[in-house]
C-alpha cells in the first residue's frame, strides 16, 4: 500500500499471540525493513496480562490519532513482523518519546538497534 516509517500507527490484519483469527487492528510501526516487512507492536483497548503495556492517548500523537474514548495500550510483548501488504490504512504518527518508550519495553529491540550502529 505504501511506505511506512517508525512511529506510524496503521491498521493491519494480524493476530495477537500467533493464534486465533486475523483481525484488523491498530499497530505501531517500530521499524521497516528493506524487503517490505514491518516490525510492529499491536494496540489494544485492554492492557496485556502477560507483558508490558504502554498506555496511549491522543496526547501521544504528533499527527492524526485513534478513535479513542478511553486509553489504549501498545502491547510490547506481542511484537510481530508483517508485510506492508497487510496494512489497510494509516491513522497517525506517534511522538518520538512515545515510540521510544515502546521500543524500550520490547524484548530484544534495544540490543538489535545497538548492534546495528557499531562499526
């Protein structure tokens, strides 16, 4: 559908936890790969019971936003990789500090980013 950058919040078909039916839900793009893949963190109206959840509100968006009546949560423990073809729309872009909090909470993301910078 297009190019997406870190911090974009998009709607994509996916399932949380690797099981169940795929559902179109908001996800945060954590990083994008050269092959058209996106490392994402799903967003839910309920916090995770088995990992870190980062609260999201309209104040966390630099542009756009979600149709929020209550707080939503980025489910850091349920990161996944999807194809850009799975994206059905873009909702907005998070502030850099909000994306940073999500990255810090995701297992293994900080180590991977740190290794890529050393030369």
